[in-house]
């Protein structure tokens, strides 16, 4: 516990904590207001359709940038004082990301009708939304490229301020479009708002003229690409597989128990996203950098159990409070039409609790580039999530989807403990200490 607190007080986390908290709070408030607007102006059915688009957008955005973000941040930070290596890193990421984004944009634009059927069924025609997404995608990718540069150079304050402004701007446009165009407005706002900050980030980056001039196609490096590859593949598997399986499960709910039930499930997922933002922020800012520093089992064990002792009890208490107040939470975030969502809280909250227990240990896969362990575990999680959800949906209706969520992460946690059991619970030899 002491080391955990000392790290927070002495590390970068402390320096950006207030702004990071402000970013998260702004994001949650924006999310709640958006959900409220969807509930009032669009309703339960629209919530399900928007859920599918959100998941698809997440997968497409990740694929467009080839999962380079985390790797780019890491190597910019590592090479920021080495002009040549920095140039190779920026050039490789930019040009490969540019080509992959353009290819993804063309794919989405010219397959908009097929994607529309996959996301919304043939009963709806929102192909034009997919085309808008295709046009907005390059701006999103360039924006994220600029973000990763600022992150790599530790421009945390600038990054977080831009994020806060972006949330406010995105919220304003989203509410206006929903008010004017109902579900069409909600769908269009979902695909354009991630790109709105490009102008601000470009201004920030162009102040660093040397960085801009160092991006050259002649400096694209195969060696840098090899360094990126493990990060990229791990990011892509996680960022694409989970959103796509969510779409498949949501479509299964629509086909078997109805679109309203799918809307309730999406509403539950949104509430889950809001409270998980806090815990994932802590893990990203503290756990991952800390695991990168650790080179022995003793320290790894210490950090995991410090997190369990200091953060998990607070998180667990928060989940219990949310469960007790679930009726008021649903009314606050959505409307009275979403009251059936209350029946989904128990298994979702339980699954999220297990998920956090599991994920904090699984960050070691990324920190130590345990490539094949990560890939196999993620594929296992997705497969189990699909089959358990389908089986339980058939037996219990939409409640089966949240039960499948719990079962999936319980099994995921079990496997994680098997892999890291010796590090966490075994007897440490002298050389491991």
C-alpha cells in the first residue's frame, strides 16, 4: 500500500491526476447526457442500433491505425532524444497508418450497404452513415497520431485539456443533431465527433516544426515495424474481437428475444462503461507503466496485491452502492422506459468485478510482450463469451447476455491465475526476489 501511495505522490500520475479526473468526469457527464437524449428522443430500439454502430466504429478505428497507438507512444518516449530513430518511428507509423486508413475508408465506403445489413439488418437503411464514417476516418487517424506524439513527449496537460474541450464540443454537436434529426442525428454524431479535435491537435503539433519535417517516406523502417508488430497485433486482437463479438451477441438478442431487449442490454453496457472509466484509468496510468519497470516475481506480486488491497475494496463498495441505487441510476441516465434494465445489474456488476481482478494481472502480458499468451487468452475469452451468451440467452432471455459476461470473465480469471499462479502464490526462490 505504501509503495502504491508513494508512487502516486512522486510519479507523473500525481502531476496529471486532477486533469485526468476532470477528463473522466467530463466524459462520464457527456456520456450520461447523450444517453439521456437517446432515451428521450429515440427510445429503446434506437439504443440497440446505436450500440451496434458504436462497436463497429471502435473496431474500424483500431484497424485503421493498425493498433499502433501504444507502441508509438512507447517508442516516441524512448527515442525522443535520438533524431534519426525518432524520425523513423514517426515516419513508419504515419505512412503505414495513412495507407491502412485509406484502405479501410475505401472498404467502408464501397461496402456501405453490406455493412448496413450486418449492423442494422435489411429493415433499416443507414448506409449513408457508413459512408460518412469512411470520410471521417482519415481525420480520426491523423488526430490519434498527433495524440500519440503528445503522449510520447509527455505533453499530458495539453493532451488532457484538448480531451476535455473535445468532450464538450462533441456533446454539444451530438445533442444538437439528436434534437434535430433523432436517430439519424445520433448515428451521424457518433461517427464524426471522434474527428472534431483534429484542428486543435494539428495546431499543437505544428508548433513542433522539427517533428513535422522529420516525417519522411524515405525514413519508413522495417526494424521499427518489427518493434511495433507485437503491440499492434495485441491491440488489434483486443480492440477488434470484443466489439465485433458484442455486435454478434446484440444481433442474436434482436433475432431471438427482440430489439427492445437488445436496447436494454446496450443501456446496461453503457452504465458499465461509465463506472469502469475510473478503474481503467488507474490501471493505464499506474499499473502498465509499473509493470514495465518490474523485472522480478516478488515486485510483480507486491504490485498486484497492493492494487487488490487499496483499489479493489473501494471499487467493490462502489458496485454495491450502484446495485442498491440501480433504480435511480436507470432513471437518471435513461428514462422510465428503461426500467427493465434493473434486472441486468446483478450479473453485469459481478462480471465487471471479476473482469477488473483479471485484467489488472493480464496487463503483465502487454508489459512483458507475452505475445502468444495474450492472443490465445483473448481468443479464448471471445469464444467463451459468444457460446456462453448464446446458450444463456436461449435459457434466460436478455439476462443470459449479462450472465454470459460473468461466466466469460470468471473463466478468463481462472486461466490468468493458472498462468501467473507461481508468481502470485508460489514460493519465491532467491534469484526471483
